[in-house]
C-alpha cells in the first residue's frame, strides 16, 4: 500500500500520521499542498492542524490548494481518502463530505481523550473493530461541532454513513457524530485522532484497528 499524507501550511499532525502509517508497513510519503499529482497512491490522508492558520473558516482556504484537484480526482476514482480533524473540515469545505464543522457548542479548544462507539463496523475504516466495543480516542479541536440539516442527517443515517459516534458528546455534534463517510464508502472524515492512539508508549492503542481496517480495505479493493 502506498499512501500520501498531504501537508498544508499550518498542518501539525502530518508526521503523526506518517509515522502511524509507517508503523503498519505502509509506504507513506509527505506530499506538499503545492503538488498537483497523486497518481500511484492507493490512499490519501489529510491530517490535522490549522491549515493556512484557519483564517476565514477552518479548511476554507485549504480547499483551494493546488493539491485539492488531485485529491478530488482520487476520490472520484474510488481511492480511499481520509481526513482527520482539520482534514475532515477540509473535506466538508471541498464538498467531498456533507455537512460543516462549527465552533464547539461551548466555545473553546478541547484537548482530551473521549469514548467512541462503532456506528458501522462494515466499512474500510472500522472492519477490524468489534461493533459492540467502545474505544478511547484523543480529540484536539475548537471547531468540531458537526452540523448538517435534517434531510442530510436523515440520509446519513439511512445509508449507514455514520461511522463513529461520541458516547459522551464533547462539542455538540448533531446525532453525536464523530465520523462519517460518503455514499460510496471511500471518503471518510472524523474529528478524533486515531493516529495518536497507536503506540503503547502513549498509553492508548485503540487507534490501531483503524489502520488495520484501512489495510484490509485496500487489500479488498485490490
């Protein structure tokens, strides 16, 4: 598996993601947001951080980066596309996932570890998890409040596009949504950081099965 980790100006979780992927034997590379070609990569990762300083609105400037045309093409080609935290915000701004990430219901930056439930275990991002288990995953965001109108939320639920839910909602997200995917199941975004929960030295390995799921998903598509 060959993966691209997109580094935007202001990204600060790009190497976290790179190292997590490499821990699982993935041939991962950091790719600049100034690039415009993602040919040859099996999966694309948009990491957390503060792209372009989060000016205007989180992800609003990053969506116009040169790399985003290649990101969109990769998504349209059916390649796996993963956005974590700021990456999730960028995917919604680019229209690759529905909804919007708003300021936390109680304004302020939250840095914590929160319990998540597996809303759909039959995805390329969760197939290694037990559907009944609760996992602990770190969060670090000030604008993680997922919003979508009633019709969009109903569609997400009907199509089983909600992948993770907060057990204890930290930010006011509609329907306790922590992560969603597109209808085709190849584009995924979540606010929590599984890449920060893969090494025992951190005291948390609940993110390991996220990456194992992706590897399994890639093999299934081969």
